[in-house]
């Protein structure tokens, strides 16, 4: 399961981002991971393990989305939360 939060100014329709675009970009990232050997998916997993903590930043780096928080679940009782601070730095909690 994945929860994402976006932030930004409201457009003339009262939206930060069109949700169909958000879903499309998230689906593009998620589809790369489905039913795959995760160590072979992204280049960084050649150097480190594809843990929940290492996968979450790939969502925050989604192009053209003002994502500020990602909560990625590995199991209902096991997840990672990654937030982007105002200064652009990332923090896990």
C-alpha cells in the first residue's frame, strides 16, 4: 500500500494537481516494481538493498508532482514514511 501527499498552490479549479495525473505517474513507478526481482529494477539496487526505505525516495522524485510525503507499506505493521522538508531535504520517521 502507498499513501502520497502533495502540496502547492491551488489552481483555478481548486486543485493542487489533477488526481488523474497523480495516479498515472504513481502507476508508472509502481508498475516497474510489480512481480519483479527488485534487485534488478533500479541501478541503485545494485549497490544497496531494495528496502522500503530505499524505494520510497523514488516516489518523491516523481517527475512533475509536488510530492511532500510518501508512506510505503511493506506489511500492515511495517512501513516507511519519507517527507520532504521546505528546504528540500528528506527525512524518515
